[in-house]
């Protein structure tokens, strides 16, 4: 468990980890590919349209 001084700090420090985990690190349960690569291979998991409006991040609980 980690304790951060603010939500901004938490997002700044966890962002690089999240990017690495989802885009670089292979997962054995996904055939040793990163989740983003696995999702891109599944046509039903890609959105049909993307929003030009920035979406809010979910709150941390």
C-alpha cells in the first residue's frame, strides 16, 4: 500500500507504471503480449468512435 500527498502526485507517479504495465510488459495469461496489444487484436474491444472531449479520470477510493 502506498500513501501519496495528493491525487495529483499519485497520478504523476503511477502514470508511468500504468503505461508500462499496459503497453510494454507481457502477461502470461494473454499469450505473453501486453494488454494493449491483446486488446487491439480483439475487434470487439476497440471503440467504434472516440470522443474529442477529454474524459475525467475515475476517482481513487
